[in-house]
């Protein structure tokens, strides 16, 4: 009788664990522009929400005398899991996603596609081999979706403020993929 009770309790515990662990199904690519869709044969490794800021700097426009523009300097964001716990950081340049376990990847942009007005574009990047060992190992592609904010400042960029920096807030989902 004791063995049957222990076995029943073990099965119940195992079933509860399976029911509570998230199944990482493929991220719904159909709502995204084709340019930023991840190639078939990949599965979601993890989903994060990046919340932070992007820095822009006023610089002279290349090959255009007397004109100035806000130039992207780099991001600084916390990566949170879907439960709101910090699991890593995103900064650059170079664009670097680092997990709290110390593993990290850099990546090269493959494509961008416009998002809603006032938001940085959707993006697809190809990951370089991960550094360290941990959660980032095996990452092949990273997709930036569900963007909010982050566009260059609306303030004028002129000779009088060359070299000045502006920081804007943003949020985006970063979906990490692994080849199957």
C-alpha cells in the first residue's frame, strides 16, 4: 500500500510539473513581414522582453555639407522573461545579448521591416557562435518584434548641438531561435 501511495504521488508530481512547464511552440511568423521571418527549420529557444533605452548622437550627415542627423549609438536594455524576471542584458555595439549565466551572443543584421509609427523597426539578425556555456549556446537567429518607441529624437540636429546625445526609451520582444 505504501509503494502504491508513493508511486501515485510521484506520478501526480510529474504530471503537475509537465503541466506547469511552458511548451515553446513556434512563434507565430504569419503576422510578420517576410523579410524578418525566421527561416523554416528553426524552433524558439526562448522569448524575452527588452526594456531600456537607445542612445543617439547628433553628427554631421555623411557626404552632405551643412546637414546634421541623429545617429544610433547603441542600446542598453534589460531582458526579462515572460514572467517579468530579468534573465539577461542587451547592449552594444556590437549588439550583444547576454544571459545571466554569462553566456552571450553577438549578431549581424539580416533584415529590417517597418513597425508601427514611432517605433524602431522589426529586425532579424544571424547570431554568431555563443561565447561561454549556458542558455545562449545554440542560438542561430534573433528576431526583434513587438517594438515600442526607440526612434531617433524629434529635436533638431544642428551644428549647435553636434556631439550631444539624446536617450530615448524603448521596448521590444527578442525571440531567440535554434536550428532543429
